C-alpha cells in the first residue's frame, strides 16, 4: 500500500487511539507523505466500524517467485518462473458514513505526536486466519511453486537405458530448498488474509510474500524422501543431501527390472514437507515474518522420466581396417567396431598391437576390449574377425610457388622432378618414395618458357590413386649445350669472311654436340677470345704464327657453355694488281670521298687475291704516312699529286702501289626541270631574281660550286611576261658554275599571275564646299595610283559616301568616304577616310586677335596692357556676341588679386571676366553687330592687385587665360 493510503488509514486509527494501538499508529503517521489526497480502499483486515472514510480496494496481483535456478551435475538448467494469480475484484459496498474531506482530515491530525512504541506489530496481531479457503490456496501455491516449478522443471528428462534387465544409470540434480509466492497488484490476496484474523482491522496487507521451505533469511521446515517410480518395470531410487547454501542435491539411480525394447514414460513420486512463512514487504522492522504451517505433500509427482531402450553393447563379427604403419590402432577406429555402445559413462577402447604395423592382407580373429574409465575392474572383452585392407588413396599438397623443371626433348619427367613440385606426399601404408607420381603431359613436348597449373596423379603400392592440385610447374632451360673440341690446329686460310661460318667452325668440334632442348643444328658455335668477344678474322694481324681462340656453344635460350681453347692458322698473302702509268683525274667535290670505282681507275684490270674475291678486296688511297687521302674540298687545278693505292684482302693482308692523280672540274651543274607550274607575281618593273629562277629547277647542284655560286640566266624576262591564268610561259635557263661549265634547262614552266591590288595615297584633309561641283574621283588621291602590272591610267578609281549618299546631298559636316582602286586583273584595294563639307563662305565673321598681351610686366595700367580686338560681321544678319567663360590655363597662381574685364569700345559695355582672382562662370553679352560689314572692337582692362610684387619678378610672368566667345546669328 502506498504511503498516502497508509496516512488515511492511520488518520482513521487516531479516532480510536485510546482503545487500539496508539504507538503503532503514530509510527505509521510519521512516514513522509507527499500529499493528503483521499483514497478509498475496501477493508481486507476488518477495519473498525468507526472508520469515517470511504475506502476503495485497489486491484492487486499475487506474485509467486521461483528461486534462482541451480545447475545439476547433468547441467540441467532450472528457469526462474513467476506465478501470478489474479483475484476477482470485490465490489465496494461501504456502509453509509459521513464523507470526510481532506480539510477535515487535516484538522483531525494531532498537533503533538505521542512517543513511539517500538514493540513488534506481530504482538498485536490476532491468530492466523487459516480458513479452509486460505489453507487450500496456501497448499496449492506450494505445490505449483515448488513441486512443479522447481522439482519437476529440474528433474524432468529422457534417459537411454539398455534393454536388458538389471541395466541401470545414474544422474544427479541440485535444487533450491525454497520457493516464493507474492501478492502483486490485486492477485494472491490470500497471503495478506492469512497473516491475521484480527477484528481490529490491523494492516495485514503489509504481508505480501509467502515463502515455502527453508530460505536463507526465513528458515523453516524442508524434507524430501520416499522417492519411487510409478512404473514397476523401472525402479527409481534417490538420496537427498541438504547443502549449507539452502540447496539440496538429489542423486538418482534408474534400474531396469524387466527386459524391454519399447520406450517407457513414468512419474517419479516422493514425500515433500514444506514449512510456510508469511513475510511483510512494508515496515519489516515491526511487521516481522510469521510461520504459518507445515505442508505435507505425500506421494506427489516430483518429476517425469522417459526411458528409451538401448541395445546391449557388442562388436561386429567381421571388421576391416585400413593398413597403417602404426603398431597400434587409434581408439576411434576400434570404437567403430562396436555396433552398440554404452549410452552413458566414460569409455575407452583397445585391441592387440602388430610390431610390423597393420599391413595389407593381414587377417585374424582378435580380442577387443571396452574399458570403463571410472572403474578399476578388468575391461570387457569381445572377439571379432579383422581383415586389413589398403583402399585409401595417397595424399599430397602442392607447392604454392611454381617449380622450375628443365626442359628436355629427349625424355619424360622423372619421379624426382615431379615430386619437387609437391610439399608433402603421404599414404596410410606406402612410403613416399614408393608412391608413384604421374602427369598427363610429357616433358619432351613442353617448350621452355611455358608454365602449367594442373594436377598430378599419385598412386600407392596397392594401386590406390589420388590427385594433387593445383600443381604449378614452369618449364625452363638454363642448361648450356655440350660438345668437345679437336686437339689439332685447324687451317682457316681459305676462310674469306670476317666471321667463320658454322661449317668452318665445325672443324673444331668432335661429332658430339648436344643440348637438353635445342637440336644440334640449331646450337650456335662461336670463335671467341679469352674475354668472350667474337673474333673478327679481319682484325687479326697477318702472321705465320698459330692463332689461339676459344669455342663457345650457345643454345636457343641463350645458355652458353664454358670456353674451350682451340688453335688455328690464317691466310697471310696480300692481293696483287697492275697500275696505270698516267695520272688519274678525279672531279673536284664538296662531299663524298673517292669510291671503289674511282680507285679502280689506277688499275688496268681488277686486282686479284688467293682467297678474297676481287669485289671483296678493299681499295684505298694513302699518303706516305699511311693515312687515307681525301679529295673533298680540294680546289680543281692541274696539279699532279703523288700517293699510294692500297689493296687489302678480307684477312687484312695488304699490298701498296705508287700512283699519281689530279683534281679537276669538268662537270656542269646538275638538276631537273620541275614538271609543274611555278607561280610568280607579275611585275613590269623588274626581272626574275636568282632565288626565283632556282624555284623552277629541282635539286640544282654542282660537284664543286656552292648553290649560291651557280649563276642562272633566263631566256625571257619577268617584266615582259603578262599575267596568264590559263597557262605558262616556256623559258630556258642556263646554269653556269665557277669553272664555266654550263648546262641549259629547257622549257621551265613559270606561270605569271596578278593577285596584287593597286595602291594609292589619299589627300589629307579632304575638304569641299557645300554646293560645289562633284569632284573627280582622282581628286581624292595624292598623286597617281600604282600597280605591279596595270598602268596608272588603267586603274579604275571609285568613290562612295557613307549611307550611299550622293555628294550633292552631303550636309555640312564630316562624312565617311570610301575610295576603291581596281586594276586590270580585278584586284581591288579599299581606302577609307573622312570628307568635310564646309558651309558656303559668302557669309562669315572676321575676328582679329592681336598677338601680344601684357600681364604683370610693369606697373603701367595697373599691370595690364591690352591691345584692341576687332570683330567684323560679313553676313547680312545681325550677330550677338557674348563672353561664355574664362579659364585659367597656366602660370596664374601668383595673380590671386587680379581683376580683369572686357569692354565694348563701341558702346562702352563692360563685362567682368575675373574678380579678385575668381573666374567668370556664366555667359554675358558683350554687344550686337548690326548689318553687313559692321564691326566693333573690344579691349581688356583691370588690375593685377595693389599688393603685387613687381620688383620680386626674376623672370617675366606669362600667365595664360582662355576666353570663349559665343556668336549668335539673329
């Protein structure tokens, strides 16, 4: 019950505190209360008829709590459960009473609280209210909370038991010795009802828990005995051990009394004695636990068992076992010989051992033993006929990296090569070396540089085959070819090449060339020096001595053998020839040395050699130092030079003959006429340039003269050739070198075109008078127009004004004008400018402005000396003259006090231009000039200021002012 409810009840008790339990009432009243809200509750504890309040019963729930689960030896888990029983709501039928308000309750509360009586509440409660209904509730909740929720949930199980009579098994569980049922909300109100039958309406509702059995804080009676089975075919016995931690351990023995092959369901029954204790959950310091009564459950069901039949233990009559090198068989193999095993317990298995291992073909009747690991008794013995077989395939693991195997076109893989690709290789009987490894591919067919990810087949001695995959092999070739060399010296004097041929080199070898992959005919044979460099026979000095070299063999994969020393001899005879007695002439040249054909001019016939073919004999022209003579850049002349012509065979044997030669130039320039037109711009003012003439000839050159020194002469001249868009002008060109050798290039193909526009210069400015005669187009030009071909008179000149306006319609002012020049070929040039149209000058105004004006040069006229300005009107209309503004231009900074005005000398009208240094900023009329040829003059007046320092001027002061006049025709 909540505290505020307790306070209302306590208030009711205060009305009778002289007759009831004042100390208890006051103790309750002193509890902290949130407010004095009125609550109504149906009396459960027989409250006094003198209660002045209406009490409404709240719906309550009784909570039965199962104790924490405990694990049995068989690890059976007991799950904590709560039993909630909801009581039906009792309608509130209070006796008619005066309603008590909150305010009246407050006034009834005592102002002074009497001293507390700390005596236990149970001392004031009446006897337990053990009505028939309450005892029934108490008994039934004890059965459900302990016998069912604790014992049955923990013990219930299914057991496998051999079918033979006398077969037995054991198991044990540990259970708590207590259970709990609680009043929650409106359920299990019988707990509070049992607490007291006091007519005084005491607060029995403090008691909301009922403990059954023996609890650590609420000790009471607990007994469990006389445990039996409900089925005569199965005997169940048990011993109960009460533990110090308020649990009980129950050791069960289950025994089959009759042979049975079917499942049996049975109940385990026993006698259970539980003491009951009612416990308050509020104010437990004064509402102490009360022992209620002992409950006896005789022959009640405490568990349910299901017994499954299990056949008797035994072994098969005949068994087979895989061969093994081990003397003893593993227990897992022996266990497999049993067709029936014990359902419970801990067991091990054994049989005899064979010193040589369990080999294939072994057959015998042997004993088999079953050992109880929890017993020291002799093991059970069984007999079986065993046969050892080998049907297991060998196993292996491949290497993860590729295994390199040397290529060999002469054979298949060896066992060692195949095994090198495997990490492990094992079998139940065969040793690894006796396991055969095969591969579907043949080594002789696999080229170097290839790789394969595949599988190997492995076969043991009993022909059991397995596979290992993925196997990874790479076919390589790192082995050098082999072969032996001759010991005698080989004659190579007939060899004419720089490098001996394969046939030549085979003389050094015995007939035993070989390689793991490369065929003998494809093995490279090389003659090298001690450094491994291939010997060029031409680089060896001619000598009668025996030469030393080395034979090196190389296969197709580049593998080279070690060097093997050999001996050989070479040719040492030089070539021969007959030379001419007269000097030989060579054409002068800027490039290209003497050719073989040039040098053969020194001989009457081709030179010869004992081994080297004539066309293979090297010829060169040498000086006395043995250096090659060059004729490049030697100027042509009639000088005779001495030299030696050298003959050298391919072995380097040499012969030299003295000769004479000259360098001359009798060759004309060379080149070819271009077969397509070459365009030139027409020009009647000049001839072709040398650069232009060269454009008509391909590859113009000379043996001696540089290109720019070859003079070209044209038959026809550019200034005579008119433009011809449909053809060309055939023209011969003569080319002459520095020596005077000439060559005429016939019918070159110049095509003359005219794509250049004419040109001209415009006059500036272009000024015309409104109403004048339309000017001729050429009047706009400053001089005659020009063109590359058309004469000036043949150039057409056109004029167009902006917006296509005719000249006569041009208003006074500036207008854009375009002058076009067109030559005979239609080339057009456009010249843009601006034309100014002036008004008819028959009416005008003349203004005469004197040159000199004096400012601040002397004290005369206050520092200002002015000339006279003349304005004359030549128009028929009157003209009004005004001064619109005066602006200081420069050097006026010192004239800070200047006063300056202008005066019309005709009528003395004056206009101030500057006052105290401040300039005029608005228009003022000076006067009007009437009629034709009328005029008036005006002059300046004023002062530069009284304080102006004339003596301090080192240089004349030259101030500049600008005055703007405005003329308005009337």
